[in-house]
């Protein structure tokens, strides 16, 4: 009965969860964690909010002044050791696995070096995840095995036609191709949605919409990814909280050639000053954008309208990749909680036979089908749990079972 610690770092925060595993037959739904911590450093500049909950008790919340996210890792891990002691294995979400990692992998010095190399393609994520790996070594010691679960691995089933960019073929050979991200979430919620529908994954065509601060869609057929919106980096695809998503590459050429922009400046603008934040001028947080709309803010309304437009357009593209659609799945912070977004999207896509049950949509649904009975496409709101998916991968690796 191993104790599995999961460290899930994102662009704006960290989740740490300790699961005490009982037996090999793991349920799809996660049990109550023995200990968990949530750290948010994205909402308040120069400050991290740390929330720690032990064995289902009320969470304790503290604030820390920080200059870098690394400063909060050691205190969180020390809190775990003080309260719960033994950790048998640590599972890390690692965003970019490139060509090197197509499955869950035991972390070695060589694996760490490759994760560091891949940080150039996902700098906000891979560097933080490498810092978490090193903080774990410092606090738990080198004897505790660590495992990397890659966000890109779920999309390794895409065909070359879906992976290749239409540039020189040398790009493809060199690894400049579409990898896709949020794979841990897409895999988890596709299985969860099938369970909610009472369907087997075989033959099921679904689009999973992971809509958070980062956002992506996946076209999932038979439980496998056949297409996705993110690509070589997590910047491609949907408009996001502060990321632009896909734009005309000619804009980049124009800014470099005529406006004197450099790579670092463009990187910052496209990742930190675009998306909902860039258009609205209000926030990267959808909740604050909606509040601004209620107060008559025209830029906030434009940001929301562009978000809906681009989301619907890419759902159409994913539907084409699947050759039809049986289920549309909303997940992550925006997908799970933004009632007006789901309403707008489903109304705009009614030509696909989607019929949304408005009352169900308004009723804070979670892990529910919110489509009308006569809808040709089921609409599912599913709570994603990347942490439990990572814990399951750790147990699979411990038991030497093949990838599902």
C-alpha cells in the first residue's frame, strides 16, 4: 500500500496531493487525499497564497512574499513531512516530453537533463517542474523514486498528418511538430465522460475542452487522441487567459522587421500580455472579465466574444477530424464553472444537433450530462483530476502494467 505524492505545477500555481493507495484495482474517481496543498502565485504579484488541508480537515491558508515560485516548494514539502512522514513514490506532471518521452518515465539524471532541454519549448512549465523534482530530492532524499507523467504522451497516438507542420520537411525530422498538451486532463475526462454517459470508449467520438488559464481541445476517438489544438508549444490554438493562442505568423515578421521587437519581448507579450488580459485590459481571469462586462466594459465584452468565436471555430475543426461528434465535454476552471460560456457555445453550435438543457446548465453542474434528452450530442461537465490520473500512472509503473 504505497503512499504516492503528486506534484502538479502549472503556469500560475502548484498542487501537491498525497494519496494512500489501497490495492491494485484503482477506482476511476479519486479517494479523499491524506494531505494536500494548493499554492497560487499567479493572482497577486510578489505573493503566494498557500492552502494546506490534512485528512479532510478545514484548510489552513497563509501568504508568503516570494520573488520566484521556487521559494515556496521547500516549505510545502516540509509541511508534508512534518504531518504525514512516509512517501514511497513521487509523480510529477511534466508538460513537454518532446520526441524523447512518449510514456510515463522513471526520473534519472539523464531524464532530468532532457526535461531541462525541453524547457526551451515550454519555459513556464518545464523549468518549474524541474525545480519541483530537485526540491523533492532535497527534502525527501535521493532514495525516493520519482516519476514523470508527460502531458504530451496522450497525444502520441496522433498520425503524422496531424503532427506535421507544412514547413520544410527538415522541421519534422528535427522534432518541430505538433505535440499537444493537457494530455493528462484530456485522458482523464474522456474516460470520466464515457462513464457518465454509460458508454464504452470504443467507437465514441468526443471533444474534450480543457478551459483554464491555459486552454486546449482534444479530438478523442476510441479513447485516443487523434487531434488537438496546442502544438509545438502550449502557445498554439485557443485564446487563453494571458496567451494569444494562434495568430498570423506574418504579425511576428512584421513586428520584428518593422517595429524592432526581439524574441524575449515577443515571448513575454504572447504569453503574458495577450488573450483575455490583452484584449480586455482587465484580467486574465474569466470571472473578472464577466464582472467587467456586467459593468458595461466594452473591451471585456470583446474579449469574451473573441474567446467564444475561437472556441467554436476550433470545436468545428475537431469535429471534422473525428468525422462527427457524440459528446462535447467541458472541464477545468472555466469549462467547469462558466455557465454563460457553455450557453453561448452550445447555442452557436446548435447546427450540430446540440440541445442544451438551460436549467441543468445553470444549476452548477459537475460530472453531469446537461444536454436535453433529444440532443444529438451529449454535453458533459466533468471535473478534471490530473492528480489522481498521475497517481494511477505511478501505481501502473510500480506494478509493471502496460500503458492503457
